[in-house]
């Protein structure tokens, strides 16, 4: 009988796909370890039958057109990604998602600080739909909401929020412009407002839920909410995502875990939820 083949080691790798609404979603996917793992990660973004099947299983789509070949060199922290035989994406939005997914997938690797996109071995000013690729990119913010800070409001800033999709199967990062100083309480209040793009994302918390206080102690943020939050108990999947989204917000302020409370009592018996890295864990897929 033939000798059993040794199992290939797998590496949990953060990849960036698009959802059906064109929002970018980071996911963790276990991919076979190989020399040049960065190139292997980028190949997972190409629209092949295997990648299409994997992505579709969680409501996502690959971002690189079918047939795209990839060459990669990393020189002094700059990843030079050469897209060979790239067909024009179907729209300018899809093209921007292509750039975002390639760049953000690569900067997940500790050896990569910036990413430069080449076309057929040459530096290019723009992709076919006009997306500027004349510079090297650092990490690109995801899913920026369209409402800008008012011009007369003084200096604004941006915060990253997280909202579930309608199936509550994925958590989607969103960048929102805010006025004034960025604080944990202020950012949690932004989370309670819900998403601007309500046709694609849903609010984490029941309508009317208010933040009464937040205190951080021992690495845990105790988030005291108004009684409306108790309605989460009727929606187990959404409640799981709400806790996860709140923890991800708190982690940005150096508090790695969060517990939701009403009247000083934890809303859920499981206790504090630890923030993950913001990527949806699909390693079982």
C-alpha cells in the first residue's frame, strides 16, 4: 500500500474579502504553510473555483479577477505585488476593494510595512477604472462612512466601529468620522447609534439603548447600559456579536475585554468577552 502522505502544516492568515454589498471584511483562514506564504495568501484572493466556494460559504466574494497571476517581492519592508494578466474589475468600487484587500492582506505580515502594486511587471499610475496605484500604501481604513465631520466643527478624527451583518454571521469594521476628542465612552456611544449603512449592517444593540457608564479595571471594561439592552437576551446570535463588537471597541483603548451590564449585573452568564483581532475566524472552514 502507498505510504500515507504527511499532513501539511496550516497557518491562520488574515485575508480581506468583499461581501455582497461591497463592504470589506477581514477573515482568518487556515491556509497550507509554504515558502513564500505571502504569495499564497494573495492567491486566496483570486476568483478561482476553490476560493469562490470558500468565500461564498460565509457570504463573501474574492476580490481579484479570475486568471490573475501574482508575483511578490518584499524589499526592506515594501511588498511589491505584481498582478499579471489582470482583467479590469467590473466597477471602480470593485477595483478599490481589490487594492484594499491586497494591501491589507499583505500588511498583516510582520515583515511588510507598505505595499506597492505593479501591473505586468511595471509600476503603474492607475488601474483600468482609474484607481490610483502610483504610491506605496500602508494599511487602508475599511468601509469609511460617507458622512464627513462638519467643516466648521474644528478638528475631527476617525474611529473604528464594528457591526454585524444581517445574518449576524460576520462582524464588519466601519470607519466613522467624529468630532472632538476620541474617548472610550464617546466611541461606545457611536457604536450604540448603529451603522449608517442600514441596508447592509444591523445595529448591535436594541433601539433606545443608552450608555450609562463605562469603567475599566483589571483589563476589563464594565459597560453599564440602560434597560433596553435586556432585549438582547431574546437574540442569542446577535447578543454574541454585540459583546464581540463592544470588546473590539474597548481593545482600541487598551482594554482587552468587556462585560455588558444592566443595573450593575452582567447581562450574560459567560462573563467578560475578550477582543479578538477584528477578523472573523473561519479556520474551521
